[in-house]
């Protein structure tokens, strides 16, 4: 591992000089309000950027010399200005745009719409590159930290031995959230295990989150919502070469490297990450709270641009990992008759992606996509072993076109999911292998009813060879009473095909879990709706203020329930005889003044289990969560942040209550010309579950582990360095 990190260092320290950075504030000429999502592009190139909620945008990789920059925004006249680089002005340049004719808009990946975020009826949250950079210094090994601190998203840890975590949106289990990478569903079914632990964030340029049903484009599995991880692409005349090294107080070390370069007709990106984590036991109970991990990820991509209207890219995502948790004495190779317990997870993950698009002269866009994913996982604990392989594929053809007041997308796709369990002498259960094939047809349109109303309607029909037909309508309405105020109302249906791979069976390492009987088990079904209000304004011509209030409701029927038999050793799935209801609201506030930004958030989540003659709160689901983040950012110099989060009490599975807890963090980054140095103190109040209850029950040879409802790792400090350069004159 050390040799690998050294190789990264030797490979990527050999860098050349960087290029220029252009910073601007885009505002309405009359109201002085920031134009969120406005664009700036170097004329004749693909180099550009989008404005954030403050109207601020940063264009990187601008070559020396004279350049024309085009500023545009939906409903505003285009502005063109000429600048000589390097630009002598250090402060952001203020650009005012005037209202005018409707202009070309910005492409949004998750919604597949060429509209700005503000003009899409589907509510979408975007975590930008700047935010990703802030979160990456807190945890560069996986995306959990990025999503954990988003309102309404809970990262639920299922095991201290494996460290596995799943994403819960609006209180619903992780299986109801669809995880995508560049629009490809790569992490479903068996492959969802360990997925967010094996997805490092350093090659991402944006993370898009849709909460609520998003079934039209991506299938019925997006019941709670979806998360789309958008990777970086090569930019012409702006090659990138970066290296990040990180060391934590929890005995973890990580090396990340990223390279991208575009030529006229071709382009490349290459990302590699290596992580070495020693077993960590902050509560001194002789069992790991962070498992021992050795992992490596390699993600190369090739891009081909045969013409201005055609693009093809091919990519590979791969991850190889060995993680072991349990008795520290055994992990250290000192097992004896008493100390025998460990859980070892060996996994291999690989997937291919192919994306082809061609825009015709009359404006239509043809898109062809295909991915094939492979996941192999081997679990070994004393007297038990589980091994399985999954091969899943996704293929799609789609046609989209924009008209004066409408835009359309129609298409068809094919999903396959083949899981094969490798039986061994330690497995006494029937084989849990399965094979699913699902085809889908979909159509979606956005209709500009007027300047104040936009309607989005979609319909999808899926056919599964085992479970039949699923009609999936969806509708969203965007209302814009003023430039400061917008509202959205949306609703739709969803479904989820049954598999044995969910949070409940993951906790058991699938031990004793019976296979699904497709003749008696029904797919899970959902109906859901969201309503949100957005308001933004400028206070006293100094403070940018934005407010978002979201209300949500989802009802699940035929929800899968895992229940033990009389011996407590055999577990079987059945459909619940009543619904699961998730309802609540999320509140977000952002204030910006100069170099300071304040984020405030609160979520109320009420999830009730209304089956088996009960009406109870869902276990391990806090009703209340809140947070505040204060950031000081001095461009190209300092980035300082303080955060505090509150999690209310919640129920265990036996319906005893946990206590509430607080977490706090502090981060400092100093940016130099090509070098950034950072230190981060995560959870420095050392909130962890072992402070409130024992995590294990003896004996050592056959321990019983408690449910996880709070952090297990406690306070973790980390420090590192980022070297990020752009080559010149290449």
C-alpha cells in the first residue's frame, strides 16, 4: 500500500504551470438579485461555469491572451465582454444582465432536461464541485460524508464489523433509493452492499439528488429518490492533474490521483484511489469500531468527438477491497481458543459504461447507453461463509427534442439482474440465486404553459418476466408567482422488485435468510407526493437570503418484512398486511454576506409501520434532525468551516428508546498557488454510541452486537495536502 501511494506521488508531482481563473458575480440589472444558474462560456470553447446561489461563478483553465466571454441566463439578453488574461482585477467582476428573450439553457444530468434548476418542475438538489471539495477533505474514501449532512438524508450504518452503510431518504430504507453514476444504475440488488463505502468522491464534479418518486426515467426503484454521481469530463485547453494525500487519527491513510486532458477529437480522464485503514477501537472493548480495510479504485475514461454534434465516451469503474472487523486480537493474527471472531468481506466491483449521442440538424438528440456491472462478495465469519456474484446490465435508447414551449424525451430500456450464490459446506440453506429481466418504455414532457407555470408529465410502463406489468405515471407543476418566489407540486407511483438484499438481511450477513418465493411474494408498491416553496431575496443590499420548505408524503404497500421462525435462526420475507407511511417536512435557510455563509437546516421525519395490528414509529429513524454550518471563504486563500448537528432520540427494534446526541466539526484549509493544506476535526465532541451503551455482549468467541443508532468511530482528526494543477500550452 505504501509503495502504491509512493507511485502516485512520483507520477503526479511532475506537473507543469497552471492557467488563469476568472471570477464573476452575475446579477439582474434592475433588482440587483443574483442570477442562480446563469452561465459564462469562453466563446468558441467548452470552457465555462454556472453561477451558484449567490450568482458567483468561477471559470478555471483560461489560457493567457484575449478572450471573449459570453454571459447568458434564461429570459435575459446575452452579454459579451472581452478580457485580457491574466486579469489584473483581484475581486469578482460584476456582470449585469437585462431581461429579454428566452435563451438557451443549461443541461441537467439527472432530469435529462436542457433547463436550469430553477425551470425544472422536478425538485432537484445539486451539490456543486466547491461543496464536494469541502466534504472530500473530511472523508476522501467514500461519498457518505457528502450525503450524510444533506437535509432529509440519513446514512445508516448496519454493521460495525463491515462498516457497511446505506442511504435513507425521508426515512425510507436504503433499498428505496436509487444510486446512479453518470445516469447509469450500477449499485442495485446484491451490488448495493458496501456501495457507498466503495465510491470515493474525488473524481466527481457534481452530485444530484431528487427526493420522492423519480420513476419515469429510471424505473420503479427510485421510490424514496435517487442520487446521481456526475463525474468530471476533460475540458479543451484545460488539462488537470491533481493529487490528494490524507492521514487520519483513526489510523487511516489515503492517496487519490486524477488526470484529465482533451485534444481536438479525443479526451481522457483517469482516477485512482488507494486506502489503507487499520482496525480502530476508540472505546477499548477489544472489538473494532472501524474495520481493517485495504482498497483500491481505478476509473479510466476515453472520450471521442468525431464532430460538434456527436460524442462517444467509454468508461470503466473498478474497486477491489478486503475489509476485516471483529476481535482485534484475531485481526492482529493472535487468535486463541477464546478470541476467534472476525467478519471478513472480500469484494470485487467492476462496471463498464458506454454513452453515445448525436444531435441532428433539426435539433433532435439521439442517445444510446449501455453498462454491464460485475460484483463479487465473499463474507466469512466462524462456522459460516457466504459468497455470491452478480452480473447486471442496463441498455437504453432515447430520443429528445426541444420545441418553442415544450421539450420531449421518449425511450426504451432493458434491465437484467443475475445473482448466483456459490454454495459451500458451511451453507445449509436453499440456493438464493435469481434472475430478473425488465423492459421499459417511457415518455416525458415539459410544457411552458405560461411565463409563470411549467408542467412536467411522464408515463412509464415496465414489464418484468416474473411479476408482470407496472404502469408508472408521474406529474409535476412549477409555479413562479415572482422572480423571488417559486413553488413545486409533484407526485407519482413506484415499485420495487423483491430480493433478499436489504438492510435487515445485511445485518445478519445473510445468515439464515431464506430465498424469495416469487409465487407468494409480491413487489413493493408506492405512491408519493412532494410540495416545496422557494424564496430568495437580497436584504439591505448586502445579505443574500434563500429559504426552501419541503413537505413530503409516501405510502408503501406490500412492504417486505423479514421475520424469524420459532428457533430464531431462520428468517423469511413476507409482504406486510398494511402500509408503511412516511411523512414530514424539511427546512433549509442560507444567508451569505461577503466571505461568510451560514446554512441552517431542520428535518421532521415521521415513519409509521401500520401492519400486523401495530401503529409504531419505524426503528432507527429519528423524528428530528437539525444542523448549522458557518463558512468563511476567502478566494484562493482560506476556507474555514464550523458545523453542528443534532439527532433526536429514536426507537430500537425492541421499541426501547435511545438518547439524542450532538456532533460538531471544524475544518481549516489554506490555499496557495498550486497547493492546499488542510486539517479537519470531525465529531470533536466525541459523540459515539459506546458512550451510552455497550456495543457487544460476550462471549468473545460468539459475541452479540447491538443495533447501530449513533456514530461508532467518535472523534476523528485528519490532515492532508492537495496538489492541483492545470498544464499550460498543451
